[in-house]
C-alpha cells in the first residue's frame, strides 16, 4: 500500500493539516504544531504554507 499525505479527521485544531503530517511521519502532532509556530514567528511563511496545505491536502476518507 502506498503511503499518502492526508488531513487528519480526528487530530485537528484548525483543519487537520498538522495532524495529517504527524500521522504521515508517525510522530506526535504537538511537535509538528510547535515547528509550525516556529516558522510563523521566524518570518510568517508558516501562515501561507498552512493555507496552501489546507487547500491542497485531501481529507482521509475511511
């Protein structure tokens, strides 16, 4: 089975992007959220990346 990146339906705060990335890499979603906050604070590119990911990533349908 091919591994794919999806938005999480269960581990979500805004749209499930960080939860989906955490599930893909099999790590804690808190680490992904902290990294995202770091990207936002270091230049604001994290906000744009989150918006793009929320639009592009499909929702996991199981």
